[in-house]
């Protein structure tokens, strides 16, 4: 997917832009880890704000929310939950 203007914020290298790949995975503690990379690159980065609680709607819904945020750009981060 292509990140929107302003890209996505990572813990390791700050904002990344361009064609990106996002993964959302269930961690052993029940939260979701969100990783992002330049498409076809070897390095993965932590999307700022990750890990996050999995919403009641599930991991698939969370992944879709993350993708939408990245498409919007603006230094997007993981969705926060109360």
C-alpha cells in the first residue's frame, strides 16, 4: 500500500513513506504487535504506539484500521485504545 502524505511513524527510524507493507500479529500477552516495512525490504520497524489491545471486533478489524491510518499518512501511529 502507498502511505499518504506524511507517511507512518516508527519507533526506530521516525517517519517512513512510499510503498509500505504492514503486519498485525497477536502477541503472547494478548495484545497486537504492528510492524511496518518498505515493501520488499528486509528490515521491519515498530509502528509507533504498538503494541495495542485487540479490539472486541478482532485482529482483522484492527489490521484494517491500521492500513487506513497508513493510507491517510500524517505520521500515522497505531490506534490507541482506552
